[in-house]
C-alpha cells in the first residue's frame, strides 16, 4: 500500500507540473500508466483541471463597473424609507 501511496504522490505532482510546464516524455509515460490503473488520480486530474479553469476564468473576467455614489445614496435612502414604513 505504501508503494501505491508514493506512486499517487508522484502522479499528482506530475499532474500539477503538467498544467504549468511541458512534461518530459518519460514523465508523460509514467503518468499515463499510473492513470490507467488509478481512479483516484484520474479524479484528481479532472478536479485539478476544473479548478484551474475556474480560477483562470475568475481572473480573466472583465472588470465590472462600479456603482456611482448617487446611485448608492438613492438606494440607501430607498431602503431606509421602506424599513421605516
């Protein structure tokens, strides 16, 4: 079991490394062989790719326009008015 744990640690390292740099051909082969027989690491790879995509989307969104001070003040007055009724 300990050997499998070490293999999974190496595989998850290669998964992360492969998302940011080009893996050496030997690394690609080792990772593919491990993923062929390990459902845990396959799941880890899918989740890592998903998280990487979501974080990338979050930081690549266009900046949202800010509310003007007049709009904020009017909204605040409207809320106070409704609460006082």
